[in-house]
C-alpha cells in the first residue's frame, strides 16, 4: 500500500474520500508530554533547538494558537481522545480512568473509531494517561528502557515528589524509553506500509515531562552560563484573586522562590531545552522512517502535546493553570495534497477527532464537541468563528480568542488579558469598566452547566480540591 499513490482519492469540500477503506490515508499520531511553545516554529524560547519539529511545521499546517482542554495529563488526553470537554465528561483531574466512569466507560475513542472502520491501530508509549486503552488498538507494544534513577540530582528536598527532578545523566540515548519507542515505531512503519490496510500508528513520548533528564550531549547548547530565563514580573500575581492563586499552587512542583534562591532556575530551563532537543531528534527519526517506507504521500502526520508547562512564568512551575504557558501547545497537521502554512486562529486539541475522521472520509462521529479543522487546512486565513476553551476543575474555565484570554473561576473572580498589548498576561484588566462588553461576550462562550466530577476523582491536583 505504501508505494501506491492516491489515484482513487477525490477531494470534495476539502475531504479525502475513497471508494475502499484500504485507499484511505494512514495516520502517524505523535504525542509529546508537557511540551509548551518552546519550539522554533512557535518562537517560545530563543534558544530552543527543534529542527525536526520545525521541518514538520514547514511541511504541514502549523497551528500557532492551539490549546489543550485541560491543563493536566489525564483529563487533557481524555478530552482529545473522546472529543468531549471535561465539563461534559466530569474527568477534571488525574483520576479516574475514563473506562471506570459511568459517563464515559462505553465511549469510543479516536483510534477505536478508526479501528472500527477498517484501520489497523497500534501504539507504543504515552497516548492515554496510565495504561493504554486495550479496545482502541489492534496491537499495543509494551514499553521498555530507562526513565529515571532512584537517586535524584537537583531537587532533593525531603518529601518532594519522586518524579520532580532535572539534569544531565550518563545514560546513552539508545537506552532511554523514548528512544526505544521511536526506534520501534520507525521499524514498524515499513511493515505497516506493506499491509493491504490503512494504519493509525500512535507514538507517545514521556519527555520533557519530569524527571527532565537527558544525556550530556543535549546540554551543550546552550551552555548553562548563557541560558536565557523567561521574563517574570515581580508584581504579576498582585491583581489575582485568592482563588486563582490557590488553584494554581501546584502541590508537587517546587516553588519559584526556591528555584531562584537555590540557583536552579537556569539549570531546569537548560534541562527542559535539552530534553526537548532530544525528543525533537526522535521526531526526526519517525519522519525519516516514514519517508523511507514509501508511505509518506499517503499519510497524515499529527504532532501534539497534551498541555504546556511553566518554567517560572507567572512565578509558577509545571502546569495546572489557566494561563497561556500552560494551555498553549504545539499542534501540527501534515496532510497529503494540501498546502503547508501557518494558522493563527484559536483551535483546540478537541478538534482533532472530527478533523481526522473528516480528512479520512469516515462517517461523521456523533456527539463530538470539537470542530473539524479541514477548512483551515485548506485555507488558514478563512473565517473561523470558534474559540479555544480550557477547564481546570468544575467552574474554572478560560476562553482564548485571537486577541483575548478571559478566565472565570468557580468563585466568580475573573481575569482578562489583551494579547495584542500584553502577550505575557501580566496585567489583568477584568476590573476596568471598558472591559465589561468584552467580558460579557467571552463569558457567553464558557461551558454551561458543567457536570460534577466523576466518581473516583482525585482532587490532589489543587489545594482547592482536597481528596
């Protein structure tokens, strides 16, 4: 199948249609954990070295204003893979598994839907949070390889989370679990291409999620003494409510004051850049393998991250906020026979489910809450009436448009940032009388009547939600 081009494929209103399932395009689905906008094609950090992700962005559509629907792993991935908002599923936190919730236990996931329509689905690495969903895949390859040592390197505070650490390690790249995942996927691509069946290959990387470890060679650029730190405003949190401050006080992450006083800020930034560069090289391994397999001209490539990551911005570390550095994610879709480009409209990961079924000519899946991005893939400048919604716990929501970020918390406190003048979100103008009309418009876009947390939810994600 790999060597065949697409004579039977027709484009109708931007959709890829085919008379037979085996002629439908394949999908290479690449997930990266905790990757924020520190990639070259998004310009999030001037020292980011990501030539392979940038290469994919140049060949596909780079969605520069893409956002997750929840700022922590489980609920973000559930939202993407089910095509539903947290306010609909009740999956707001790191638990429960969606198969253990009455609301979602029988839902059909994105790869499961493709499997039911004739695709061969296989996976390795972190796609779902925790164990992979068995019914979604024909084959799940077990993970193996090095991830962390027992002894921590830098964040050795007594009682700290065992995952929270960063630094260079004397471990060959080839031994790392993410390398082995990429290597396995690269070996699978020619085999999948030879099948008389379209494939949906999911590849999930753990880095740059903590512990942020990479081998020493990835720390050479930039050297520690030249690392550029994110901009931080000392009074940034002065215009926030107590609820907002408590909600974003990640209980597992180090405090910004500790990072500064212990001279670890630059160390952690360097580690994050290093781990990202390592993962970027693995993305290159996959892209090269796809090209060599002969299936490149009939394969849709999707690269995404489940949420962003603070490295000192707004005096916070990790995720679990409703601000830009947590919600904004890389999202790149390379589609055969559609021109590459850059799209600045606000979109969400929730839009991937309807987009991929649309592109592959599958029947429309009922009950999805996202919107197909097909029209933007055809013309990124076309009119787009939708915004991106992110939720962290019931009643805490943000809406991102091309210009504005509006946040409304469960205690009814609000934030409003004008990205045309305040891209760092330093100045909350929600209290300005001139903001009333904008807030009224944006408030109407937020989820209405959110369902309560699913049974078995764990609330340790925030001091506001004790277990």
